[in-house]
C-alpha cells in the first residue's frame, strides 16, 4: 500500500465542483468572510444546496470527496483570520453536527492546517472519530492531518481499528512512512489470532506484513 500524499488542496476542490455548487459556494464564502457567524447555518444547508455528487479530485486511495464535503471544508477555509478561530469553529461544528457534517470537518483539517497554524488543535476531533465505529468518520480522521499528527501509539491503534471495521489500509495517510516494528508485531499477532481461530486473514494485513515484515526474535 502506498502512502497518500499531502492531500487535496482547496483550489483543487473548488475547481472540481459542479457549476451550480461553485456559484452557491462563492456567495456563501463571501457571507462567511463578512460575518464568520454565518458559517453555522451555511454549513448545515450545504448538502441540500450543493448535492452529494462524487467529485473527480484527489488520490484514488482513500474516501472520495463529495460535493457537500468539499463545500463544507471550503466554508471553513474561508473563515477570516481575524474574527474567528478556525479550530474553535471546527470543533463546534463537529460536536453539533450529524455524521456527514462531522466527516466534512475531519476532511477540512488538512486544509485548515495548510491555510494557517492549526497545529495539534484538531487532534481531539481525530481521536474522537477513531473511537467511533463509523467507518466514514474513521477514514476521514486518518487523512493527511490525522495520519501525520497522531502520536505513535494512537496511530497504531487506529490502523488496527481500520482492520477490524473493514477500512482499506490505503485510506490511512502516511502508513508506509509511519509503519514501525511495533505495528508489525501487532499486525502479526492479529494474523496469528485469526489463523488460530480458523478465520481468513484480511488481504490488507497480509500485504502489510509482506511490505513491512514483523521483526523476528533474532532481529527485534
């Protein structure tokens, strides 16, 4: 599994939107720049106004961008540097939103990080999503932001969570770069437990163990 790159940019998302969605977004962004408080209502109606069409943008691996995901992420990017703290707004929208809105917030994190100094302030949302059992949220959380910033123990557990809930490991940003001996041991232990129970080892796990072999006692 190859690692995903730094992620899709805001300009790429905007260019991929259908014309009708792009027109609505331009007006909504202008409203947010004039009044950051307008973002809450606009965020909530984005899917109804722009649809959920799958966009032809970004890497093949990982979850596809939908129009509502992209519009919501671009609304957050449009927040003015003065008058609104993107990290605070993102957390509020995540905590009060439905699953689609939470997913969009998670997908916006690398864009917000690229636009300013988000730092680690989005990690609490990533960690909350990984604790869920919703594959949509977990996959979104392990994009370029979460894949890069999660601490090593949390990253390893998140990778195993993907295996348990059936998320392709190709969706985990930075997996090849961050795979270490401990993750290899965890994967090998999981594979051994599956075999002992007479169950099939997921192909993703076998591929990971082939490309990142678990250390033996002689090499540990």
